[in-house]
C-alpha cells in the first residue's frame, strides 16, 4: 500500500500520489487521523470545501490474516466538530489494500449540483455522473443498481438519502460480501461525502496485485496462531458467533447497566424479549443465518441474517447497540419492529446508534409516546423523506434535544452515548467522556474488563482502576484500528498473550520489521495525540470531556452515580 | 439598590437578601455578569436546573438621568453556550431601581408542569400560577391580560410561546410605557425563563421609595449637562429621533456594508424602499409616531409607532437590524411585510435579529424563495405554532444551517451576525469575533467610528486602528451597560467630553464617590474579564473567536475581504 488516490471535487481532477514518507508505516486510523490533522483546517466548516475525507485499509488489510478487513474513514465530523475515524466492515478495505492503495482522498467541492460516482481501479480514479435512478434512493436499491452497472464483484462505499441531504447523523455504507450493508456509522461522515457530491465510490480491483508479504511463511504461521486464538476464546469463539453482539442484552441487564427509558434505569423486565438468545432462536426458526461475517476472512462472524415473519431477509449487522437503543432505551418491546427500523436506517443511511438514541430523546420530548413502535418507524421514514421533523431527528440526539428543549440528552461532544450506563459500568464512562471521537464505546471498551471479565476484572461499580483501564484500552484500540483488524479481536488478545504476539509477528513478517509490544503501544499513543491535537485546534477543551449532568442522578438497580472528579477524568489522557 | 430578590423555582421559595458586599458598586451588566460567573456552573445545561437568570437595573437606573432606564438580563445562553447579558428598554428597570432592588434572581426548576407568574412588590416576591388564558398566547395579548389583572401601571417581563417552548432564539419581552413590547432579544434567554416555568414577572412598585441621591443638586446639574449633550449631538439629537435606527439603511448601503442576499454583497438597488427616510415618511402619512421613547426619560426617542395601511398600530422598536435582515439580506423589498414580521416576532417572543437572519439561511437552503414575503411571514408564524419547521427556524441561524446542510451561515458562537458586513466595516468584525456574547454589534459598535465618524475616524476598509477601536469600544460598552444608560449615549460621549464627564459626575453625586474616567475603564475591563472567564470555563477558546470562512470571499462593491490574522484578532483581548 504505497499509493494515495486523491480526487479533487472542485477541479474534478484525480491523481495518484506516492504515499509520503511521513506516512509510511501508518494505515487505517493511524493514517486517517494523521492525514486529517495535517491537511484539514481544524476550524473549517465540516461540510464546506476545506474539509476532506479519507478512506484507508489497515496495516494487515488485504492479507489472509483473520478479521483484517476493516475500513477506516477519517474526516472532521459535522456531528461533533472534532476529528473522526469511523470504522466499517464490508469488502472495500481488502480491495483497496490488494490494489496497493493506502488511502482514497476526497477533497474540495463541486460548484455544480450534480452528484458523482468515483470509480477506483488500479489505473486511478475517474469521476462519472451518478445514475439518476439511484439519487434519493435507499442504499439497498442503489447498491443493486451499481453492482449491475459496474459488476457484481465491485466494492461500494455509498451514501443514502441522509447523506445527500447532509444530515449530521448520515453514515457511509459499505457493501458486504452478499451485497448487503455495513456502515461507517458514527460522526456523520455521510454528510461530508454528500457535501462533496459523491454519491458512491465504486472499487473495481481487477488486476490488483495483492499485498506483498516479506516473509510469507512466518506470516502464515502467525496468522494461524491468531485465528486459533480467536476461535478458542469464549467471547469471539462462542458468544459473538452464537448470539451476535446482542448477546449483551441479557448480560448488561443482569449487570444493571442496560440503559432503559432514556437512561432512567439500568435494568428492565422485558430485556429477554429483545435478547441475543431470543434473536438467534427467532432467526433459526425463520431460516435466517445466526452467524455471518461482514468481510471475507472473518472467523468471529458476529453478524447474522435476520428474517421477517415471512422468512424473507430483513437485515444484518443487527447490533446490540441498536437493539438496546430502540428496545430498552426507547422501550420498544418488539424485535421485529427494531429489525425493521435497523433496515430502514441502513437503507436511508443514518447511524443506527445516533438515530435510535435520538428516538428516545423524541420520546422524552413527548413527540411520540414511549415504546410506540409504529411512531418510531414513522420517524425513521421521515428522515429519508427529509420532512422538517425528519431533518431534526436525522441531525442527531443533541440537535433534537435543542429543537424540543429537552435537557436529558445522552451525548458527549454531541455524539449519542451508547448502550452501557456509565453509572453501572464506570470505566466506559471515562471512555465516553475523554475519547476524541465523542461518546463511543468502541474507543476504549471498558465493558470487557468491567462486565465480561476479559483482560482481568475491574469492578464496574467502583472507581478504582478505571482511569488506567480506559486509558490503556483507548491506546490499544487506536493501535488495533490502525491494523485493519476488527476491534473484537481485543477480547481474545486481552486474555491470550500469544494471540497478541501473533499480530506483532504478522506485522513484522509482512513489513520486515522488528516491532515489539511497546511499539504497538506507542503507535496507539501517537494516534490519540494527533486526534487530541486536532480537537484542541478546533476549539475543544477539557470542558468537552464531560458527561451530561444527569449522570449525577442515581441509577437503579445499583443506585450508583457517575462520580469521577474532573481531575480524575482529566487523568485519562496523561500522556 | 441594596436588595436581591431570589426566587427558587424548585422549592417555590422567594427571599430577600442584602446585596453581598462584593457586589456593592456593581449594577446592570457588571452585576449580571459577576453573578453568572459566581453562581452558574459554566458547564451546566443552560435549560437545566443549574442555570440561573438575573434581571438588574443599572447604576443610574430609577434616577432622572436621561436614558437611564435600560435593563440587563444575565444568564448562560442556550444559544451560544456562553455568558449572556441581554439588554432592554421598557419600564421594568426603573421600577426595580426605585424599589431598591439591585437584582431579581430566578433559579432552580419546578418538578411540575405548571407555569408561574412572579409578582414583585416592595414586600418581596410571590409565585402565582400563570392565568390559563395567557398560556401559549402572544405577548401583546398576554401583557394586556396581565395589565388588567395586576394594574395598568405594573412593569412586566414576559416570555411568548417561543419561550414556553424553550426555543433557543426566544427572547424576554418587557412592557414599554404604552404597554407595547421591548425586548431583551439576544441569546435565547426567553428559553431559560421558559425552562424555569416562569411565564412572566410582574413588578408592582407601589410604595417604592425611589432612588436615594447623596448630592441631589450636583446630580441635577450633571444630568442637565448630559441631556443637553444628547440633544445637541447630530446622531442622538437628529438622526435617531428623525428616522430611528433605520437611518442606517441608506448610510450602510452607501458605504457598501449593507449585507445583501445572505452576505453576498454590501449594496443593493432597493435599499431606499426600506430606508429610515421611507419609513418615517410612511409613518407620517399614516398618522403613526415618528419618534418615541422606549422608557420614561429617554430624550433620544429612536423608537416609533409604525402603522399599517389602515392607520392602525402595527409595531414599534422597528430597528435597522431587523429591517436589514429581512429587507436586504433576505431580499424582501416591502417595509409593510417586514413590519408585520417584526410584530409577529415580538408577539411570539423571538429575537428579531436571530430570526430574520435565519430566514435568510432558510432561503439559502431553498426552503423558501429569496424575497418571498408571504413565505417569510408563514415561517415566522410556524415558530409560534411549534411546527417542526418552526422549531428549526426558532432555534436560530446556526441550527437551521445544520438542519439543511447550509454552510453559508453568518454566526459567531452560534449567534447571528447583524447588519454590518465585516468586510466593509472591518472594525465591527473584530467585535463580532471576540465579544463573549457571540456576534453582537452592540458589544463594541465600531460602525460609529468606521462609518458615522463618531469618536474620530478609522477607515472601514483598512485594518489599521481597528483592533484598538474594537477593544476600547468593548470596554466602554461594558461600562455603559452597567450604568443602565442606553448604549446610544455613546454617540454623544465619544464626541463630547463634557457629556461623558457628566455621567461620572452623576455617579459621584448619586453614590458620594470620586470616580474618574479611569475607574469607568477599569469597570468595563472587569466586566469583560468576568465574561471571558465564564466562557473559558464553559469550554470556549480562541477558536471560537473567529468569523465564518466565507468572509474570506470578496464582498462587492469594495471587493474587500475580512483579512485579519488570527494573531491580530487575538490582540483585541490583550488585557
């Protein structure tokens, strides 16, 4: 991966650049965040011509390493106003890596009103006017049309109607191996793509030479150890393949950390109706797929095909956080309706976490009643229709709170807080507060050690050990996100030192290096420093590293509060 | 003024406190900003229970000094997220001062859903349930009902439907001598009042002892010199009484600084149709009042009664900035429709600057066509109706820009930029950028010296001298806003040293002090330091002291840009 494909939407010129020396050894999140810090004016309008968008596979992308097909998308977020790396599965990253492309950059903004498709081949990128028939259409249909036009095997990164409208919860969807939808969900990067009038990026990897491996035998041996580790770990080998990420509903409910009714409680009576166990049983009964990978080479296979009552495919990538937000937090006690919303959100192209949490805020505002499934579906549909109410909901939780004067709005840096109550899972609250990404569980998943007892145990209800935990996980995550590995490999490597070593061994074998664990840590720190620096230049301060005031209220059943002092919170980033 | 009336809406308790020693000598903006810094947690939600609202007359409030009846309202702004002093005429400030009340504080938040009226008498404040018949009603009708209930002479501070809905452009309206409406317009403080479920504050000053004056003869003599200065100055004695603030339309159009079509140009062909000259001729022809004071003792009398075609009162306080925003910036070439919108905005209770600039943003978004008067009136009406589109518009320009993906949004710190293009009036751009209030011409009105040649002359198209000008005007303004004097006295005192000395002489005579001009400057600096400190604690940085990117575009007719470096901008606050 030695090329940058740079597409200027102002001039409509595309060129191929050598990866600058300063970026050699960086990929995935390390590359996207360095690039955004270097090339994006921190105070620019995120939807203006001075923002840029970069798509990058990780260091191990395109290899045979298990679970190495994740894509990093970087930009200044129109949702948070800060730096963003949004991460997705699908087939794009592996194709880019095999084509030797370290990153595809989209910059500038056309003066005209047309939307474009960027077609990426080994020869370069070309701009074509987007087919009229896909404009305003849902992602499922648009991906079908583009796959017909450009070939069934092309990779596709695309925005839905929400991205066309530049709504700040718009995501970027990535075609998965079956032509279904994975998402670079968080931070509204679909709006950035929409502002640049890029409807889709189509990747035709015909003629790709594949990824060179300096020491293929060593790589193969390490890859085998790594895959074995994943398969043998109870979370990545059993829990996730068996029940998807939604295995967490019953676990978090039991732990008292399943936020219910817009974070009023951590436990509810109906959780099992929406649990992973119920979901998998439903899928089996209807002939769906309980386990499925979002990209080739995935051995965890936490995705699934969820079918409707008629046995027809409805959605995949049906995640715990979405199911939680609609099921527990918005009190919609019906997995089928939640699945319908999930499909709609994927189709319209909005972050399913942001949008589902926003529906809870709309219920808080009295716009629709708690638990009203029909009304929730209608709200999601209105986003796609671009009604004024749809635009409010599609602009996210903080925005909707402001529109309706609601103060109980679970956001940090204007991004919706996900599925783990920080009063019952205290470590993850530190991650929400301090990550440069805005509230994001994946930025430092303390739930692993607080609740799942992976990587040791830190009592979720106590403060002790949490600062170090969140810090170390954020550093590790920034490194993992740079490899192209799925973050879920962390469950395994936190418990299995050899599996962790296997990753280092693969990197060394591929690039002919002699990295140690310390280098990996240093990479993570470097990424986080770059991200913090960007945010500082954009105007962020410690005042932005805070949870909403209402987390000082007690949360049943444990009746705990989120009680870190500001000084303790500020200790997370002490490097 | 030695009392603070403190009303806790959580406990429904009201008490009278002695003004703490640290606040003795502070009033108006000096008191409100000190209080907000001391008592409001900077990171609190502005619409949550931890924000507070304070109403304060100025140091000269309640005296016979000309133009001393202005009211300061302080709080954390839900529009900007920073500190706010919003300033209004009307009868409230003089009544409070005469009752010996330095400030009325509203804090906490009721658990129930009822709205309240706070009745303030010399004996204290009491809470009464708001009459059902005024809930959701416009301010004109509500003021009429409350005046009937509580007596024609009571002072009233009230929120309209927008404040009840907690929309972030909601203002606080203040009854004027004729029962019409003046506004503490900027920063959304009506939403704070709404969040505390206070529909109105009624001030019955029966039994008020008046303001003690230590040396009445000296005060009288100084007051006479001061009033004479105001009457003799061409701006305060002729321009403003003759044509209102709207005298500025032709002046700014001539100067090329009248922002037109959402700040695309500084001059247009139809300006005279909406000018002060046209307005005054229309008023005279229809039997309205060309000149009128917003509070007793005003000798400038820049307000007016604008009548409709049938000769019926339509609006007053019909300001240049509102007329500019709808007339030039939104291209509505019809003074009658603009007056209708002005009345509607007053009645619904939204800031007419924020809302009118927002209508330009809605036109930019293509929601309604440029210059479409009927559609603009409909948008304003929708605010009062609380439709989703109305809530978007009623949440201000930055919010509306986000809802519709518009990047050409004239705001600083999320507050709409008013009626002077910073590329043609460069000094005022520094004020927009740096004032802690968010874009606000009144915070340091460099237009005076750039365009009106008051207080000397600094070339509006050049950078030289502007940093000092904006700094000195911001300091002077913070002091003037603390006296209760109308800011327009500045036109006179910038040119007339004796009139300025007369203010100091009045303060010394009233309070038995020996203040000098240096003390006045120091007061201004102290106020600004407190405000900057609050904003810093709330998370503001220099990155917030910036104009939108599009002011780097050339602005016809002068084809100048706003070209200050960041270092130059940051020099404004060098104290």
